């Protein structure tokens, strides 16, 4: 039986988008594939408010994160982790043998713009690696303020993991002055997992040309050439091209402001519910609109709760990594609607014998 996903990715995929995955393959150098590729790029440029290059990657989000690390610096990265996904940037840098320093932030807290400014003033860095929405702790970092700080430093590029915010937060790539913005399609974009997208500035390509050992699969110079031809670098998942094309059309029909408002309304509802019964993990003022990370103050057996929820055809997220069982996470991400959230919260109340 299908269990409706209230986990922070992958998320529910609309039936018509799932069906689009079954479109018969086309040759990836065919005109048909190029037309779909062109349409997806146009839709992503509209979605992200950019006229610049868009990369389409048959990989999960982590692949493009590795691409950023392999192509994004000729000097030294600054990573500012405030949770497990921020730490992934560091792990990738170390695995790829790149120079990196960390400015760690206590889990459950957001990155502070002043602290970032102080770090960058050292002049040691030419790129910052940031997680916009930290899915492990439920923090939404203040991107406009952080991006403004990075813009004070001319040759410092800002690369943003927006994996669990793109498609929920209306992100304006050019107004924010970002250099790279990436996401997998399986979270707030609500397409099937296995594909990732990224907006970059032309100066990222210029820098990449000067970086040695960029690898092959995620070489941004090759990705840029593919973008110019509106084709895949290598054989793309054509199933994803068809599904993503349709899903992006649906997202733009809903409009990003409406989509962001819908996510915010769901987040407010879940936070209010959680404050009455438990407590929130992330600090006030920086809570995610796509998922709520809840302190398990009643020591509920989360696995047992999920077994009961499974009988009702739904599943929620346990805490991530070291936060497992200490916290649990309810995602309100992608195609989920407020009435579905109400139904879920009612079931949790019923199972835990809490007030309705
Ligand atoms: C899910 C997630 C990732 C990892 O994405 P994959 O598509 O599994 O590679 C990275 N960053 C954030 C913020 C995420 O939520």
C-alpha cells in the first residue's frame, strides 16, 4: 500500500507527473529531447528569476554539491554548517582534497550574518558553501541577509544548497546575487527522486576553467557546453525530463508566491500544534516553512508511532542522524495541502491519546 509521505524528501508526486515518467525514451540528442530540455531550462529560469545558465543533472543533489566543490574555488572554501547537510559540504571538500575551513554554528541555530562577515574579512576565501534550509534541524537560514554580506566581498562566490527550499521559497537568484543555487527535484519541487538542477552565474564557468582536476561527470565546463546546446552532458534520465517539464508547468501555474504562502500556512499550523504538545527544536524566528523539527519531550517511540500511522496510510520523519528519537520531523513540503496536514495531526493526537 502506498504511504503518503510526510517525510522531508522524497515527497508526494502528483499522479500525472508520475505517469509522465512512463513516457517512452527518446534519443538524448534528438530534437524532441532538445525541445523538452529547452522548455525545462526556460521554466527553471522563470522559477529562479535568472537569465543565466541552468544545469540539469542526472544525479541526486549531492552530485551537484560535489560539482560545486570540484569547480568552485581556486583558493579556499568557507563552509558554515548548522546541521548535518551543512556538514556534508565539508565532507565533500575533504573527500575531494579541497581547501576548506568551517565556521560551525550550534545545531538548532541559524547562521549569523555578522559572524560570516568577520570570517570573510580575513580574505582567506573565494567561495562560501551554505545550506539554505537545514533539513536535519528545521532551520531556514536568513538567505537575503547572508547573501548581502557575501556581496560585500567582490571575488567571493556564494553557493547555496536549496535542496529542501527550492519550489517552496520564492528564490530570486539575480536579486540575491548568488553564484550557484542547487536542488534535487524530490523535495519541495515534488518530482520523483534521481535528478538535480542548478542555476549558476557565467563567472562560475570562467573560474571553473582555471580550476585543475575538476573531475569528469560534474565538470561545470562540460555542463555549460551542454546547457548551451540544451542537451544532457551524458545520457540524461529522459523519464525525469518529461516528469520535471510537467511538474514545473504545474508549479508556475500555482505561482511561487502562492506556493510559498501555502507552505507558510502549513508550517504555522504544525508549529502551533507542536508547541502545545511538545516543543520546537529550531530557534524562534528561523524556522523552516517546509518541515517542522519537533523536540520529542514526551519520549514518544517514533518507530511505534510510525507503525500506527502506517495503518492509516501515512509516514512521518524521525530525527536525522544524532537527533533520531530526540526529535521527529513532519514535512509539509511540495504538493501536500493544509487539509492533509490537519488529517495527519488528528491521527497523531488519536494515536498518542492527546487532546483533539
Ligand atoms: C536531502 C538533502 C540533501 C541530499 O540530497 P540528495 O538528493 O539525497 O543527494 C542535501 N541537502 C539538503 C538540505 C537536503 O535536504
